C-alpha cells in the first residue's frame, strides 16, 4: 500500500524512493495505492500519481483486510493523516484500533524510519498551511505488518532498502523489543561459586541437588532508543529444556535498585539469586544414569522492565527522529522538522501492545553441576566395614591362647593352643579328660560323665569320681625374639 497523498509527491525526484518502490513491487503480489480510499495499482508503482487530497490510512487498511488473503502487508507513508478539511483525521485512530483488533489478526509489527531526498510541497498537519521544501532530507515510514499463521519466508531484510545507517532505523513494536546494547558482569571476590570466564557468568555447584545463593553486579547499558526511567526492573535466571533437563528452569532474582534511573546511559544493578535444585526437573531414572558425573547447562540472566506502553519514553536515539511541536510547523522548510516523524512517541505508543516487558539486556550463564548419588558410597562403606569386621575376627581367631589346667593327676598343665584345639589332661587311675577351646566357651569331657560347658575364660568343673579341674584361658604373650649371636672368630697366634 503506497500513500499517494500530495505530501508524498516531492519524493518522486529521489532515485532512492524509486528503488524502494521497485523493491516493494518485487516483494508483493498485490499492489495498492491509498489516499482517498484504497485502489488497486495495476501499473508500475513508479507511475503512481501523488495528488490525493486525503490520507485515509485507517479505512484503507480496513478495506484491504476484508479483500485480501495475503499474510504480510507493507505500508509506505509520510504518516501525516488528515481529512482535507483542516480537522484531525479520525482514520488515524481507526488505524491504531485495527492493529490491536483480533479481526485483523496482526502478530508482528515493525516500523522502519527512513530519510530520503525530497523536493516539493509540504503541508501542515491540519492542511491549513502549505510550504515548499527544496532538496532536503525528509522522513517517511515503512510499516511491515504480518498476520498470524505459519512463518513466512523469506523475512524482510531492511538492508535491501539501500539506505545509509544514519538514515535508517528499524523498530520492532509487536512483539515489543528494546534490547540493551551491552551488559557487563562484575563478580565480587568472596563469591566462591560464581566466576566470570570471558564474559560468561559461571555458576558452580558441588551437587546438582543443592540449593544455593549467589550475588553479582552488572553494569547495564540500556538501549539509547528508549528511556525506562522510574520503571520497575526484574531479573530472571533462565535455563531452557536441554539434555536431561526436560523442563525449563526460570528463577526470579532480587535486584537493587528496583527501578531504572531516568536518562541513564549506564547504571549498576545488584542481582541476588537463590537457585533451586537443578535436579527438580530431571526424572529419577535419568538421575541414576548421571550418578557421580559432571555436567554443564547453558542459560542466561535476563533483565526486563515491567511497564505499559504509555509509560515508555523515547530515548536520545529516537528523539532525533521525532517532531513534537505545533502541527502548523510541518509546512516549514526546516530540515529538523522535515527530517522527523510527527509525534513519533505517540505513534509508537498507540501501535505497541498495552502491557510490555521489553528486554533491557541479557548475559550468558553456564552452570557446572555434579550429579551426586550416595548409594554407591554407602554400599562401599558397608562392604568395607564388613570386611574390616571379618579381619578383626580372623586375627582374633588366629591369636594363640594359653590354657592352664590344675586338679588333674600331677602338676599344672600349661599348653599354648589355638581355637578349636584340644588339650588332654591326665587323671587318676590312668583316666583322661579333654578340654576343647572355642571362641565362645570351653568344653570339658571327662570319663563316664556328660560334657561340661565353661566360660571362654575358664572356670571350675567337677568330674565326679575323677575329681575336679580348674581351667584358665588367657591370650598368649608374644615371645620376645633376639637376633642370633654371631659366632666368635678364633684368635690365631701371632
């Protein structure tokens, strides 16, 4: 849709304007002109006549939406709407209303600001005054509207317009984008689990199941196009679903100051985050596979402002594109007036969604994790403890015992034995008794009597007619060993 009102006629002398018309002709299957109503442009776009007395932008968009099934629409206009009678054009309000309506179904809106050479008549906003502007830069806009539905390829590349950077600015209004130009993170030295590696904020956890807190400072360089002064700030630590992490993780963080300082080109923001367990979104079966392994996940720290579109002001980068003075001055041949869009701030506010969360900036974050599974360590400890216990028992069983028996036929019997060995004890009348040594008890068997159990350390045992035995058991003392003596060498005679 090409605006063919009289205020656009002065662009016809510009080769850049002709190039833009040729580009739009190649991009679009349907061509229209609008001024007094919407008309199909059947011929070449460079043959259009720019003589309409009105700029009916809203009604023309409404007509197109009802008659065309195309998904993308380009509108080229100098954005000065009037009804030709000196009154403000109600069609401009209708244009904004259509952009926000579900009937049109617009999901993406971009506004491209351009300055092109111009030589021709200029008009005030209410058409009460006329002037002439010879050979100077004048601003106009290219709206790019896209209806909802499958993606459209190829996407529009503004560099195809062939304009120098100082004469071209692209604004994404739906969804609203106001990305900051840079973010610098500063990590305090006492933060052991936070570091800065080549501009990447690196977080480290001893275990992926831990919840931990960290702090950092970031220097914010907001976009020069917008002024978010006084608007609330938020910070979010975000990790997308990736690898074993099947659910995205989004953690809100506390920020100081809570609002953006007005007009600041750079300001410092203190961020305080409590990161929850990284395993909360990982299935148990996956955790077992990851047991005692190291892993990394990549995310970002995102700082946003919470605002309504009416609360956002133009920054220095866009104020140079806006003229907010009296509408009568639009008929003055002043480059500062003609090179600007009339009331650009109001226009952008009306075209943007009511509630916006423009991203001020983001910084890359990498989290290094250690998936700790205690089960193997617990099992290993139990096995080692059991082996240690068996070793102690084995040493105890292997140690010799000294058995002393009195009461038999003769002097005390002293024997050094090991467990489960037997000690024979001679009795009167050539009888014998036997003492078996075990770790838990002594078993004494006399002639013609039932076996007797004694404590492991010994005791007294009556053997009937054979008398009584007293048995004592103690750990045998280690025998001291001395090195063998070296034989003396015989002395020979001299």
